[in-house]
């Protein structure tokens, strides 16, 4: 459905490399996540796929259509929600939606079933101007606007950035339901915890892909044993564990530290006890996506 | 030692709308205090009152020992502030930014010089002292913005979603800075959308519909709500929020 | 087509909901005209003038004493000869000189007609026009008086001569100037800002990734600004008629047609500006610095183009407002018809088509 081959793009006449050597394919009906921080190149990829930018090298297709040659045909069948998309602040919810429906040559009625569930949540405020909506509501409206013409592929660039946990959860539930409608979805996010909601993900950093797999595949590929170390004095603990000679990596994760070792992990607890961390505990845990990302970054 | 922030039934109304309703809490010196809430719950309003940018409608509050009604100027001298849109000047160099912010807090020339050297060393930015801020990677900018926010050794620093958009390693490096500041006795008042970051805080408050719905240490909150992580705690509290619009 | 209408309606909503800008758009021309109206209606009193009387007969003496009695004039001195006039003008001692030729008295008694010379310093055209008008008024009154006394028509003709600025650039020229300036600014600024705003919001990305044709985007952005500008035009015309006593002497239809031509040219310039501007601020600065200066300097209503260095004269040919300014002067002030302005109209049309084509070509279907 989406195919990128050896894509390379830089800005300012090659001065600022954006992405390089990107190979990626997304299957029909898949919910695919691009996971990476700001500046990783996610937006560049979205813009190439939505025909807004020309790649310097490589080729890309969407729904079998070439992004350079067939740009006009692609434009009529994709839905796109840009990262900084903020709708028309001075138009109401209804006016915004109506406008985008008409621009895409359709009406709200025609594809109402597709957006019904989302739109119902914001419909009570339909006469309110978009500028006066909360982050979560704006995001829902933006999704409605991107969906209104029943696209075959949906491109969502960081739809959940700056939105609270509840809205994020609801948003991902909506994406699951859209997937069931048969829409292929490419979504990017800087939140690692959202990776598990995707069928497959690509971890991306500084313009290149670190790894592409199912979330489970990525987690399974974590090469080391991972331990969670805890005590009541977390900050002191962080310093102590980092000083431990056999520590390979050590990062804070919520209330505990996630630690990998070069050697034997077992002497750590006595070592910590000696340092005054009398209540320190350690257990072996399964890594998460964020652990894998950190691991891939460090190597 | 008296609390650094102390509020009692602090309320802010905009006409009929009660943005923040009877907030009562204390934050101790050196504490890292997580201030969470759904979009539109009233976080920004509360934070503005504590920073002396907005006069409360009723209730009492002191920040760094100063009254939020009458001593807002004193408050501003004793707090630091950093938001998502950093207050750094893109077209000034790293050193010039530090000099500027130290300057507006009335530091002497010598003190500014010493502080600049110290900060550049701490942030390992010595080589970039003469680089324009806009040329720095996002993560470095965040760290610099934080250091600039505490350049005048404030009692308390307010961080409004400081870590958006950076990779997990950089995000943790940022928290190392927060810990270091807290160890020096600076109180850290932070809002974030990353729930794992909430767990780095000593205590966390969660605002829903203008009131503080929960306030405790992350461990206690998880126990109280029988949740595996802070995300579930938050979801449990905020999912029934009525107020969706800002 | 339905898409286009929806789009245009949306543009109108943007404009209507932005009260502050709307206020500025209509406030600007009104303020300019009204301010100028007040400046003009201020009476000029005690203008210093010189009188040279070669005739020295009872009629001239009576007329001179009438002029001297008026509040408007302050006869500085009577000069023995006209040779001294230039020095007096140059020194700024006098604003106007009245000369009665030696044959004045004879002419009047024998033929009932006589000519007096009125020379005004027109470097300040407002003042020159005003005081010569005052003088004509006095002479006309005197004519009536003489006729009554003599029982037959008597006619003294003041022959007015403007010195230093014979074409009287200024007063009435101000209105065509304001028209050119206001229309140019409103059109370029509003258009470029409206398009760049979409870029900033990120909505431009969506519009580009839609089947909506770029030319439609352009047309819809232009539509409300065209309407606003035409409204502005009528407001200016109405106000200048009301306050400045400057009605449209020629054909209103012709004037409006030419104005729309000029508006479209300005809109195209705004379009062109928006293509390279990334922020609304940049677009605004571009319109202000890029358009306001050339319009002020090279249109000809502040500084006569003929007096400029050749390079600037040539450059002024590229400024659309220059041609529009000529059209308005001819149609509105002089009441001339299409035969007098077809050349300028043709130039404007050419500019309009050229600019619009360029901006259409350059309007990016992609980002960057």
C-alpha cells in the first residue's frame, strides 16, 4: 500500500540532511507507526508520501501510484493530518468540517458513518470556534476533517503530541476502529508507549530507521537481560548503580531503574547495601519499546 | 522549614467559569512536584497564579514566602520559569542568552561571567558558547533553557511541559538536571504529558475539572487506585472529566 | 464550482470575524480623506501679497482698497515695478502678486473689459489655489458693483499664473494619490497575509493534498479582497465629494473599471509576495516596505516625476500606481473619457496579466 525505496531528502541544497536510505513498506489495512523524537525525519517522510515534497533520491508509491508522477491522483485518495495542523481557528467546528468536505468534493452526509463515532463527541460544541477548543477536541475535529472524504490511506503526523492521556487513549481506540474499516494508517508519534497500539512500527532517529518490526518482534530482539532496580532514594540509586563496575547501561524508568550488565548482576544488591541503599531490590523484567529504542540509540 | 508553596482554597473565576476551584496544597523545599491534569483542567491557570502573572479571585497562597496578591514582584524575583516554547533567543548565541537572563535578574558583571563559565561547563557546551541557539539540537536547547531558568538561583522553578518531542535518552538527561537542581534545594514544579515522568516526582497532584482530584506520592497513588502505573491512575481520574474545552 | 463557492464563503468568514483588521481596512482611507479634508477647509488668512499698479486710476485704487480690506490678504507693499517680484517671491515675502497693466483703466472705460494679472507662488499648491480663488471672488463682486454703478456690464478678468509649480501638484492630486496608495496597500497586504496565514496554520498542506485546484485557492483568496477594495473605492469617492468638494467629473463606470483593473494588479502583486514569505510578519513587511515606498515615491503625487533623475523616471514606469494615478486624475478631476486614458489602461492590463500569470506559475503545488 505504501512503499518507500532508498528515499533520501535533504534541505538547503544538501546542507541539512533530513532522511537517508529509507526503505519501508506498509501493507493494506495495516496500522503502522513511525516512532521517533522531533527532528528524526518523520514529517519529511509524511510530506514525501503526501506528494508535498520531492525526494532527492529513491522512489515512493502510495496505493500503487508514484508520488512524483501521479501526485494528483494520490491527492484525491489520501487523508492527511499534518503535525502542526490547527484548523481554521476563526471558523466553528461545523464550518471547518463542511469546508474540508467540500474541498475534497464530498459532503458530511455522504461519509458520515465513518466519522459518526468521533463527531458525536464534539457535536454538542459544533457552533464553537476551533480556536476555543481543547487539545483533545481539536485533534478529534482534525481527524474528522482528514477522514471526511473516505481516504484509502490515512497519514497522521504526530496526532497525539501535547494531548492528555485520556484523549490519547481515546484517539488510539478510534484508530483501531478505522483500521477495521479497511483504511491503511501511517501514524507518527514521539510517545514510545503508543507503539504497542500499532501492528508494526519503525523506530527512527536522525533520519534513518533503527529497526522495523512488530512491537513484539522489536522487544524480542532486545539482546540483553534487563533488570529493574528499585529503592526509595531513586536519584541516589541512579548514581550508585552507574558507578557499579559491571553496569552496562542504567536509565530511570518511572520509579525504578532499568539496568543491563556487562557481567554478573547478582553482586549489585550487596554493593548497593554497602552504599547505604538498604531497601534496594532487583528483578528481571521484560523490556519495553522504550528500552529497545534506548538500546538502539546507544549502539 | 516552611513550605515553599502554600495555597489555601485558591480560586480563579472567569465570569461564571471557575477555572481553578479551591486549590489547597503545600510544596516543600527541594521537592519535585508533578502537576498533572487533563487538557483544560485548569493547570495553566493555577500555574499563572503561582507565578504572580494572574491575581486569584479568592483564597490564599504564598510562593517563596511571598503573597500572590500583593507581592507578585517579589515572587517573580524568586522563581524561575521554563515553558515548552523556550524563552531562549534563537538569534543570540548560547553565551549571550545566559548573559542576558543573568543580566535581567540584576547579577553583577563578575557574577555573570563566573556563572556563564560554570553553566557552559555543566552543560558541556563550552565549544558551543558562540553558537547561535537556533543551531542547537532540541535536547540541548531544553537543557540550556532549564539552566537559564535557574540562573539566578531561585527558590522554585516552574517547568511547563519541558521535555516534549525529544528522544528517551535526552529526556532522561534532562531529568538528571532536574534532580541535580532539587539536590541543591531548588523546588521543582513540573507539568508533563509523559506519565513515566510523573513517577520521577516526589509527589504528584492531578487536576480534573478545576479541582485537585488526587495528591500523593506516585507509589501511594498507584496503590490507592490499584493501578500498575501512573497512566492508569491518570486515566481513572480524568476519563470522566466534564470539562473538555479550554 | 460548489467547492469554489464554499472556499470563497470561508474567506469571507475569515475577513468578517477579524474585526480589528476590518476596522483598519476601512478606517485607513476614511482617516486619510477626513484629515485632509480638515486640513484643506482651514481658511487661509492674512496672506501677504504685493500689488503693482501701473494704471493708477480710481478703479484700481478702489479694487486695491477692497483687497486690502479683506481678512484674507495683507498687502505687504506696493511695488513700483514687476521686476522686483521675483526677488520678493524667492525671499518668501509674498505669496501672491497682483499687477494692473498701464492700459487697465483705459481698457475698462472704453471697452468695458480689462485684464489684471495674478501671479501666485504655487510651491504650496493648496494655498496658491485657495488665495487665487479668494481673489477671484473679490474681483467678481467688484465687477457686479461696477456694473451697477455704470449701468452696463463691466468685466475685469484676473489672469492667473501659477509660478514654480504650474500644474498645481497637491490639493486635488491628493485624492487620486490616496486612492492608489490605499488600494495598493489593502490588496497586496491582505492577499499575501491571507495566504501565508494558511501556511503557518498548516492548513495549506491539507489544501495542497486535496483535489482542490491551486487556481481555486488563488481565486478564493482574491475574492474578498477585491470586494473590500471596491467598497473602499466608493468610500473614498464619496468622502472626497462630501468633504473635499471633489466629485467625479468623468464617467464613474470608467473610473470603477480602471480601479478594478488596478486592484487586480495589486492583488497579483500580493499573491507574488506570499509565495516566498514564510510568516505573516514577513508578508506584512514585504507589502509595506516593498509596495508602500515605491507607491509613495514613484507615483507622482508627492514628488513630480519629471523632476526626478532619469533612472528613477524609468523605474517609475514599472510602478502600476503611476499609471492608475494618471487615469484617476484625468477621469475624476479633468472629466476626460476613454480616449485620454486608453494607453494607461493598456499598460495596466498588461501588467495585471503578466503578474497574475507569473504568480499562477510560481504558486507551488508542493512545499518548499
